[in-house]
């Protein structure tokens, strides 16, 4: 799969802070999400316009942030107790993409259901 944007764009234009390995890990998922959220419109024009590339970078960062925040939130030793953070789901991904994409590009119908 050819990505809509590459790591140099992520670093230089978007100002992202992920390592190249993490970008490579999360970017394909971000691209798949954008394709879903736009009904395939994000991949209709190649090379991708800058707003689509920026949206992909924002979703990539959000996926990485969600991956870091999953898991144990707190632990207690006496009378053992563990609480877990909940995954934030698609709403935050949609919000990250919406910062860069025009209203007519995003499909708004599914964003309510998480």
C-alpha cells in the first residue's frame, strides 16, 4: 500500500514527533481510517492534497497517543485493585481528521456511534 504521505512530510510539514518506526506502524491504520471516514474520497486524488496529508498525520498521532494510554491506569497493593483506561475510540480520530478536512469530505453519519 502506498501511503498518502511519507515520513519526511510528517516531520517537516506537520511537525510530528513520532519516530520513523512508529510512523510506519500507525500511518497505514490512519490511512485506512481516513478512507473509511471519507467514504474513499481521501484516496480519490493522488498525489493527495495537503489537507488530506495533514489529516492523515493528525490521525497517525492520535492512534499513537491512544496506544500509549491504553492499559492500566492505576494499581493498589493492599486488597489488590486495578483500574484500566478505556480506549477513546473513533471520536478522537474523527476529531483529529476534521481539523484539516473540509466538511464535505468527511462522512458525518457514523461519528456519533462509538
